[in-house]
C-alpha cells in the first residue's frame, strides 16, 4: 500500500467536511430561511423537506468519513505504538466521532417526529409558539441545542485531525518516538525503586518487631 494513503485521507477529509458544513448550513440556512416564511404552518414542512433531501447525502458523507478513519487507524497503528501522544489523540478523536454520530442520529430522529407534526403552527423550526402542541414543542427545544452540537463536535474533529497531521511531521515523529522510548526505559527503573522502598520499609518493620518496639 502506498505510504501516502491518498484515497483514505480523501474519504476521511471530504466526508468530515460535508458532515460539518452540512450541519452548519442547515442550522443557519435551512432552519433560518424556513423561520421567515409568513405562514407559520408551513415553516416545519419546508424545513423538514430540506433536511430529508440532505439526509442521504449526509449519510454517504459520514460513511465515507468513517471508512477513511478506520483505514487510517489501521495503517497508522505502528506509529501509534511507537510515537508518544498519537494514542491519546486517536482516543480523543474516536470519542468525538462517537459523540457526533450519536447526536446526529438522535437529531434525525427528532426531525422525523417534527415531519409527522404536519402543518403545525410554530414560531421557528426550533422555536414553538402558543399554538404548538406539547410533543412538537419538546422536540423543537431539544433540536435547538443539538443543531449546534453537531457542528461543534465535527468542528472539534477537524481541529484534532489537523493536530494529528502535525504529529506526522518528521521532527514531531522523532520527538514522539524518543519520548516513548524514554518512558519505556524509565518505567522498569521506577518500578525497581518502588520495590526497593517497599522492601526497606518491610525490613524496618521486621527489625522493630524483633526488637520488641
């Protein structure tokens, strides 16, 4: 396999870019534009139609990103083992990915519930008014927060990805490998010192016991 892994990186980056950009545009563009419709009963249907059309594209983008991410994880596993800091960054990236997936899935579920609300009068896509049924209003209030959580999490993923890219520079790789090797060398010494201290304490206790103190 080529050292550049261009296909995997492209899938990873393009998928993540679409995931982040689509969620941000949806919150500002789709929801914002629908809220300006004069007829309050048409705001939810218009926004729901826009989100429904975007969902298959978003699913494909997420799938491409995950495939690229898994592929990169496999190909970069030797460097994770040899270079200090790469494992921690990878763990953080995985946690952010899982969080973004969970929020995206739950948001879509709430969006489907709003679709079933039909021609319901609302103040905005995520803001109820006095005529909005309680079940629809509850979904709207949750979506008001989640619509910003998705771009926040995927944006954080972009930042972590950029940081991990910096870790691949030759200077960073060397420092990380020396740091990992240093840690491995000092670990047995620290364990030996700890064992010596425990042994000395035990010997002191035995001496005090034999002296009748």
